[in-house]
C-alpha cells in the first residue's frame, strides 16, 4: 500500500517507496490460540490507542447523530426530548434552504476545480523544469495553503472592502469596472472562490509536481526525437500519465469543498443574505445559531451519506 | 530564431509566470504585516501606502492588551502541541503494523475508519459531539480539544508514518527479532529512530493543522479555552472593525507558519506529498 495521496495508490513519491519485501510471510501462518496470542495480539495492541480515538470521535458521535436526528432535541428545549421518527428528515432536511446550500457547495466545487486544477498543473510544470531558484519559488508558492484560513480570510476581507480595500483601488487604477465584492451575489462567490483558490492552487501544484517527478523520462525523449511540440507532448503524454494523480486531487478537492467552512464564515458569512451559504455553514447555523440540535444532526447524517461513494472509492484504493 | 534563443525566451516566460504567482502568493501576507504596523489613517489611506508610512507597534500593544489574548495564546500552544503529541504517538503505533502489511484483527475496519475521518465534513461529527460533551461535563476543557483535534488529525499521521516506515528495510528488524526483542522495543529502538526525519515531518505538519483549527474550537471551546483563530475571528464581529489590531492578530497567527515554511521546506514538502494534506 502506498500511503501517498492520503492512502491512495499514486505514482510513487519522489524518493520512491520501493515495494518492500512482503514481511507478512515472515510470520508463518501457525494455528492455535497460543500462537495467535503471541503473534497477533501485539499487533492488535498497537492499534488500540487509535481505536480509542476512532470510537470517541467517530463511532459514538455517528450513533449519537442518528439517534438525535430521530428526536426533537433543541438546545433551548426544557423537558425531555422524544423520538419523532423521520420527521426531521421529511420536514427539515429537504427544504429549499438545504437544496440551495447544496447548489452553492457544488458551484464552489465545480468552478474551484476549473480554476485550481489548470493553474496548479501549470505552476507544477514550470517548477518541474528545475530552473535556478526553483526551491525558493516552491517554498513561497506553497505558503498560502499552510496559513491559518481564518486569519488570511479576514485579511482578504479587508482587501475586498469596497471603498478602502486595496483590490478595489487596484481595479480603479487599472480602469476596470468595480466589483461589489462582499455585497453582491456574484461578488460573494468570486471572493470565496478567489481565497479558496489562493489556498488550494498551491496544494494542487505540490501534488502535481510530485506526480510529474515520478513520471518516466523515456516517452518524453522519444517524443522530442519525433519532433513533438511542448503542447503535443503535454496533451498526449503528460496528461494521460498523470490521470491517476489528477483523479486523486479531484477527489480530495471535492471532499474539501464539502468541508469548506472557515473561509466562507469569515469572508461572506454566507452572505449577502444566504447567497453563499454552503452545506457546512448551514449545518453549523442550524445546530448552533438556531440551537436546533436534532435538525443539525439530520442534515449532518444526509451530508455524510452523500459522501458514501467517496469513502468507498478511497477505501478500495487503500486496500490495493 | 536560433534554438538557443527559443530556450532563453521560454525560460524568461517561466520566470515571469512564477514571479507573478509568487507576488500573488505573498502579497496578502505582506499586506497583513504592513497593515499591522500602520496607524489607522495610513491603513485606510487611498492610494494605499506600501512602504513609506509611519511605523508603529501600537496595534500589537492593543492586541496584547485585548482581554483574553494571553490565555488564548497559551491555550492554542497547549492544545496544538498536546494534540500533536497524542496524534504522533498514537499514529506511529497504529502505522507500524499497517506499514508491515501484517494481517491482524481489525486492520481493514481501522483503515476504513481513517478514510471516513479524513473525508467526512467535521461539522457532521461536531453537532453530536457538542451534545455529548455538554452532557458529560466536558465542555470548555483543553483536554476535550486535544482528543478531538488528535482524532481528526490521526489519518494524516498514520498515512505519513506508514510511508516513512515502509522505507525502512524489514531485514533490519529481523536482526532485532533474533535478539528476542519484542515488537514494541523493535519499533521504539530500531524503527522510529530510523524514521526520525519522517517523525519530524509528521509532527510539524500535524502541529500546523492543529494551530490553524477553527471549527472544532468554535463548537467545543468556551470562554476558558478560546483559541487564537477564534479570538481573531471575533475582531470583525464587533461593530467597528479595527483593521490594524485585526492585522496584528492575523500576523501573530500566520508569521510563525510563514517562517516555518521556509525553514522546514524539505520535510514539509515530503509530508504534504504523502499525507495529501489540506487543513
């Protein structure tokens, strides 16, 4: 199993995880309880602390979420909540608000992918040429992805400010039409997407760079001999070879799109109105602003279920 | 054009694009830093003042005197390093048998659970966690944050350590087995020392994610365990936004990371490539 890409088999890392000898065979399949206790129990013991965390923060909360979603529990409700069956799902999940937030999430993911994948790949390609100063460029370019999203989000909000912000000043100076960044629907989406891309492009770049560095050299040399241009060798050699890396990055970006919270929370707060309120933000609001725990749990359960294909794909990939 | 000129031109083009990208990457960071050193008149002046303005540390002294800043800073450090320690220890232990491809009870379910933790939106788990934490009197406690942070970061730590451990040849362990050392000793005295650079990379990365964490403390932290990102986010909610103080707060949060990125670039890059990490 290669652990790269969060457990997905990808072209091996630069530096290469050579396939290790399969040590599993060293432990001969001996039968009997005593052998099991001696051989296998220690292995299980290594994973026990991890299991404690998994049970506390994944298993118990999921069971609780399902149970909460079938009740009418709110944070300000006095008296004991009771089970009301699937009413939360019928009346509160599949509302226009929820569907709207779903559309917002999908829009941010799709446009985000369209911006971030090409830009990240382009920059990775430039870094891959290994010109002088590449290392400096790489460390500068990857910086945005590591910075505290809340902190940079607030600074971007300052820069997006319509009268005092530097972005508007720049636009006016260059002579373009002004954008009402935080006060209009398009502006709101644009500002979220800009900041999101500012943080995600470095991630895509780094990932693609690792992918490029793992590619074999021969096809490119052969293409050059045959007189292929830069674009042709990119289109017919690089892209097909990078397919698996591209798929992984896409999947991670989709997952991150569903998780996206911090940036939206500080930049637009879902506004104007609820124009940019995505599912994570909606769920937070229902659970903690409206204090409706059960509805929040129901929305969460639906969100978690919607990502099932991702878990399956991802887990299947780790199994290989 | 001679082929040489073409190559030169192409290099120049590459540098141009990289430079523009670097400016876009750095500008918001530098702008934050410069805003934090300005008086309010300069911070809001149009046209903007980039370098030539009256420098002041006033915003920082205001930030440090903000009620709750000191405790928030201490809490953030505690929770960051506490959770990083837990994540790395627990993650390395679990990574060892997974990396060696041994078959054992619960291996597949554990791997699947890690995938789900990595992919599930945190808010889904935080709604029930809040309810649980309140009911068990665990709200607003640093330890609660440490455990929850550690669990959310566990997949990164396990996957990174798996790949680092796999780079250590198994033959080295066999010599330890012959000497009769048990597995825990082999891990502690043989494998982990050899994987030290990987251990360092994992620790750095996990600390970074913990330092940046926002949604978990937003839900689970009360007045006593407020973290730095939470405190900074409250600066805009007050009616009059003091951009200078906010910039100072943002600088305090991001400057350590920016410096770390340059200093520990190598180990960060190796870790990021493996962990497939995003905050």
